[in-house]
């Protein structure tokens, strides 16, 4: 007698596919198993198919239990299954055929006939006498439900970060092509770029048009979106994707500076969450109109967010836990034509969050009307940011090791992965190449007579005597800076005997920095997401805007292995760390003024100032 093994959820196929959640929970000897027709992905096409074939003498709910001797994937590969358990076996009296030779006709999805599990006795029977159907009865039931295709709908929801807007970034992509000067562009492009703040000297506007696309936008583009596609007749899963503009931005319009400063109002964090159900409904309607035979049995959600968008993603995921009281359930109530009759927005059964992928959560909520002017504190004004262990199958947060700004406090999760880089090195948005001209120290100033030489000013003497461990660390890393001295004439009164000036001194750094480090973390998050069955297409290594420099590829391999738990530490060498600091890690914490670092109103405009002792504030996962 030949011996085989039962197929279970997460078992792999020989083509790299994975057995997904069974449509009906069934147990054999206390072990959950799959049935014929249950969903399985293909490692080659990336699509979802049904399990073909089953054990003839072990039947539940009219379907045969899947086993390695009798079942294959319904994908074009007809791949065999690699069992995860080998302790429990079943036998066949007949000699098994090779798995790949099983008939290639997939079973039509079947109506769920009940809730809960079905235990099989050791003889292969079930507690339910009606479950042992004849072949003719099975065929009749398949014909009855053939007109209704039952699926699990995957919904990917992508919340972009403050000042990040895919539409605005892509509309000016030609203005910031790496190493291409505007003198090489046509006059029309020159005028367009100038209107959006791009100068011939390489300057870029400080708004969403001046940012590159973020990793949120890149992942959104990679998520399998079938809103306007007809799915295969035997498909048991489909997916749609929804993108939410970054906080404080409007596609095709000017940025909302108040929204960017406070994270509130019409373009704020809470507003983006409240706007999401209508966008999701639009995509789902498009899908069901294209596939009228489909009935949605269950919904699985994958949520991604960066910066304040990560705060929105967290609030959105928590709102889904409200079931029928969630914003999404109110927008698409149970009983809608697109759902099966039993769909009731029951959490975990009908609606579940599969994966939450966060890039460096920074809530940064300011509430001026109640006297809260600090974006770095833990007050988040109505947002639910804590992520419990039950909110999703997997929660991942990539955290910026080299972010030190006072106003960019981190909100933790229970699975933070700390990686080299500043905030937007992790989440994306930096230009492909930019020139940093930064004041690295708080300016020291003194009032001097107008005719006093700059090098004799008291401010210069105090700067030379001062000790700044941060500047010392930069020197050790090989990042050069110099003392910059400038002065501003003071308005004289009639009583002044001598005209005066204010002399300023600060450490100034100028250098070029590449924007490619975020592409490393795009691939890290992509690997973690696909490991947890998020339907993402592979990153196109030949796409110029996604291509990774060769010198970063060994670093990617180490950091990806670290993030996936394959190594206990990042393991970067001193040479690799030096490369990152010199060419790729941006110095986000600085004392530049918002408008112009040479103006005299320095004390009120340091939005990127570092935290005390260059330490970032960190808030608990709550």
C-alpha cells in the first residue's frame, strides 16, 4: 500500500507556490487539512488556482481531502505538493500515479455549506453523514454553483507620507532626471519645470513636486490590481489596490502647508482614513462589474504606510477591527449584492488584516486650538495607533536608525527592524541625486561693531571653544564640515554711537548625496510582504527608476537576511557603513531655516532641528 501525506495551509508546491487558507475548516485526527478546490498560488505566474484532485475515500462537505498521492496544484505547472508534516499518513490500495499526471481540470468553487470544522474518524468518515456524497452528487453540486464564482478578495491599501504624492512626483519626473541638465530639454519642458520650482542650477522645490516617488507608491504599483480585469474561471482569489495621497498634498494642486505642519484637517491623517472607504468601494465596484459572476466570501486586507501615512495605516487597521461598525463596513454593508449571503463583516471570518507594512511611523499631530504645538509628543488627537498582536497576521516596521530630528518622534510596534538611514532613506522620497547644504550646529551669535573683523567676533571664539560630540562623530565618519561665519547689519537708532551687526557662526556641510538607499528598503519590505502572501509582482531590476547600484547589492543581501530573521544582526562591514554615510545616508537633522539660512530670524524656523543630544523621541506601541 502506498502512503501519502495530508496537504495543509502553507504547504509549498514544487513550483514555489503555497497552499492558502482553506475555504472550509476541516480536521483529520485533530489536524487542519485542505480540500480539493482550496486555493493555491503558483510560484511562476503569481496567480491563485485551486487544488486539483483528492483522496477518494476521505470526503468532507462533498469534497475530497487533499493529499500528496492524489492532488496537484491547478496552476499551469501542475506542481506537486511538499508536505510540512509527515507524522500522519494515509494509504491507497492502488499504485499512485505521478502527481503531475493528475487530470488538469480544476474544480469549480463550491458554496460554503456550514461553519466550523468537521472531524474525521480514523476510518476516513466524518461526523456528518451527509458529507459522503457519490461522484454523481458531487458533479450535480458543482453544476449548481458553477454560475457563482466564490472568491476571497484581497485589498491593498497604501497610505503615502507627508509631502509625498505619486501623481505630483511623476508629473515632474523629467525635471530631476539624474545627471541631466535642463539645458538639454526643450523650451516647453524648461518652462514647465521652472513653473514647478526646478532651476537650471539643480535646485528643486520644497514640496510634493520636489520629492521623488516613495516606497509606498512603488509598492502600490507592484500590488496585483485586477479591478479592471476578468479573472480566470477557476480563480478563488482576486485583488485590488487603493492609493491614498500623502498628508498635506493634493494631486495636481498646491500642497496644503497647514495639513503638512499639523497632520490635521482635510489632507490630514484622520481625513485620509475617512477617505479610504469611498476609494475602496470604487475599486471593488469596478472589479465586480467586470466579473459579474463573482461573489465575495471573505476579504483580506494588506495595509502599507510611511511617516504620517503609517499612522493612518495603523488607525485604518484598528478601525477594521470594529466589524460592522467600521468605516469600510458602513460604506459596503453586509447584504450588498457583491457578497455571499453569509458575509456579515465578522472579524477574522469575513474580514481580516493579513499584513501591515510600515516605514518609520511619525504621527506628528499638532492641535493649535488646544495649545498643542509640538509634533514630537505622544498626543495624537483621536488616532488609534497601538497595534495589538491580533490586529493582523503580520506587522512589520522598518525604522530609521539615523533619524535624529526633534519633530520626527517614532511610534513603535512589537516588530521594529532598525536599519541604516534617515526617515526618507527608509520610506523614499529623496531625489535621485541632491546637494545638501546644511547647518549642522545651532548657530552661535554675538552683537559686534560694524567694523569688527568677522574672525574677531565673540561668536567665533565661543564656537571654537564649544564641544559638539555630533560634529566629532561626523569627522570620524569622514564627513567634512567647516565653520561658516556671516553677519547681518542691525537697524541703528538715533542714540547709537556706532552701527552694529550680528555675527553668526555655525558648522556648514556641502556634499552630493544619492537617493538609492530607499530602493534597498523597497526590496526588504517586498521580501517580507511576499513571505506573508501579499500579492506583489517582482521588482523589475531593469526599470531605471528602480534599479539598484551594484555597490548596494551586497548591502541589500545582508539587510534583507537580517529583516527576514535569517541572521541575528545586519553584519555590515566598516567599509559598507562608510559607503552608506558618504554617499547614501542623508543628514536630515540640521539647523537650516525654512526660507533661507542667511536670514536673521533663526530662532523661530528650525523645523528640522535635532533632538536633545541628537536622540530621537520614541513612543510606545499604544
